[in-house]
C-alpha cells in the first residue's frame, strides 16, 4: 500500500495538537529533534517504522491510523468497525466510553463502571427503549420540518425575493387590502402569499410538536416503569 506523507503529517499534527504538545516536546518524548517533527508534519518525509511506533505510543493511537489506512479512519480498528456498523460518530463513542470506562477520566472516576454498564445494558435491552427512540425520532422530525419551512421557501423563490417579500409583509402599509397602498408586482403579492402559507404550516407543525413531546414523555415514563416498576 502506498502511503501519503502529507496525510500522515496532518494526522501527526492533529494528534499532537489534541495533546497540547509542542513539536519540541513531542520530539523529546520519542528521542528526536523538534525540527524533524516539523518535517514529518509538513509531509516532507514519512517517519521510519521505529519512530512511527513511538509516535503511536505517545499520541495514544494505532499505527494504521497514523498511516491513514481506511480500517483505522476513526482512530482504532475497533472504533472504525463500530462506527461503520452502527453509524455512531466518535463523540457518541467517547460518551459511551466515559460512562462505561474504568479510567479516572470516566464517570465516577471509573469506580462505578460495572454499575453503569449494567444500567446501559438494561436500558438498551428494554422493548420500551425502542418505543422511546421512535417517539424521539417523531419529535426530531417535526422540529426539523418546522425549522426548514422558510429555508425551503427561500430555496424555492430565492433569498433575495424572500427578503423583499418579508419587507413588504412586515411593513405598516397593508399592500394587499389598502386601496391607497402602492401597487406591487404580481410576483411580489405571490411571495407574500407564500409567507402566509409558510406561517400557517409552521403553526400546524407547532401542534404536531406538542403532540410529539407528549408522546415522548409518555414513552419515557413507560421506559422508566419497565426498568423500575412501581410496587403495588
């Protein structure tokens, strides 16, 4: 496999930056001068394998990741496989790791990891969790649709025309009903009518959002009840 020196250099730079190390500090940790780190990061040359292995140790990543191999695109082969299979991003995986991990940087310093793992397993295994996610999806869709009403209208008629229509729409002059108001072009009246329709659509979606919030609340209550049923 042919490796790209520039891509490898950018990865080294990104990981060094995450750890807040200077080139000199990184070089000192692996036994080379900071100037050589600069050459690697600029893609002038690819580090030899012994240096690559030392970089992996300091930068806390796998060799395949530094080399830019596809199976390591998310940092490790395991994380790449998980993100590919589930579609979860690295932020989601990091949150799961924070909850279930045993290191000091994890929740409760990692001392309660077994308990947190048990809770997550119960949560994800509950049939009610599926219903909860479905209700959350319905709410997410309704909110997204509401947010997109005017952006879709802008895409349809153009941002400039929409801004102009809003100027007329919000004007103290009633262009549509006042016989003494200045006459507008037919397409300008049409655009204001589209704004009216968009507002009506958002109003209708606000009702949909309220229903979705209520159903989500009910689904959450059912989920909690499935995990921790009330004693009769």
